[in-house]
C-alpha cells in the first residue's frame, strides 16, 4: 500500500535530494530537470515489506500512471524503503516487474527502470564509481512513459553517449565526492 504517513517524510526528503543533487545536479539524466520543474514527478512511498506487496503497489502505480494526464504526472518514482534491500533480490524482481507490464498490456506504453543503494553493474566491483550512476538512497522502481522517452531522445540526439558521460562525471567526482553529495555536504 502506498503510504501517506508522515513517518516516511524523511524517505521523500532523501529521495528528492538525490533527484535534485545527483540526477539533475550532476546531469545524470538530462531529461529529468524538465519534469521536475513542471512538477510532473509522482513520488510514491510503498510501505511494502515483501515482494508480493511490492508487486501489488507496482500494479497500482502502473495503472495510475497509464491513466493519468501526462501533463499532470509524466513519471513515477515508486520508493521501497522497507523492501528489496538486497540488491540481488531487487535485480531478480525486475523480471517480475516486466511480466506485470506485459500482463497489464502496458508493454510499449510504460517501462520500469531500477535504482538501488547497492546497485552494481555486471563486471564491476562494489566500490567502482560507475555503479553510483544507478545508486539511490532506497530501492526505487522508476515508471516511465515510452512516449516521453521517445520525445526526450529526439530532443537529445546523443542519448547513447549519456552513459559514457555519466561515468566520466562520476570518475571526476570520486567515491568520497559522491558520499559527500549524498550526505548534503
């Protein structure tokens, strides 16, 4: 169930800091600033503690995003502060999210991107700085509209170079710089 409790205010605050300082501040996603400025990002905090509850919340949020006016909600961050804290479990859950998209008939309309505090690309070591491009304060399922992605890629012709640029940015920042940024220093 999506929480409306004040108990999760710190989760929202940390997630918004990450979006502002890292995703937008470091320009890790050149498309994020526009939706933030237009207040089209939905921040949904799940109080789920197991995969089945996460799946139920994901289904709710996918349906909500699919039905919402894109001018009001263009993208959703489903934040999971109490579930899927193990990165390997979270990574495995991604396949369940994809199956849910198909079952709901939303494949090709919406997609799910993933961020996790312990994100690790295949072939990297846990402390390799490039992993930080996909690290967030909590496990997050990012629900995106395919049409929005298509428009963003059209507006940013070098979209394929974003990944390499992000790695360069992270290498210049370094692990200590990343930790300070996330701590708000």
